[in-house]
């Protein structure tokens, strides 16, 4: 094992990983509640949580891949939504709203 592999990610990266992990689980919980409460969009929150967790957790990555293989029509929509989310996050990080 090389020295580069044994080093942990920088603190800012670790903090972002935890933020994504916590947000992903929060969206999954909201999605589960939304399946029973009429004022929450359960499926939407479940999808957002799954996409967030798929960046950090193996089982979510596998589930996302299976869902995209099962429903190929969703693949382009998911890719477009991810590109939009990346662009919005980049703009937010730069501090500009438009």
C-alpha cells in the first residue's frame, strides 16, 4: 500500500462527505414520511436521498444502478438533473446567484 492510499482525505473533504451523508439520510427519512403524509413529496425526497447517498455509500450506488438499468427512460432525466445540481452547487460555491 502506498503512502498516498493510507492518507485520509483533507478535513474539508471529510466534512463535505459527512454533510452529504447526513443530508442523504434526512431526505430518505422525509421521503418515507412523505409516502404517508399528503403534504410531502415522498418519491421525490426518496430519489434525492438516494442520489446523495450514492456518492458515499456502496448499497445506494448499487440500488441506483439497478433502478437506472430497470428504467432506462430515467437515465437521461437523472443525468440532466445531476448536471443542473452540479452547476447550481458550483455557482453557490463561487458566491454568485446568477
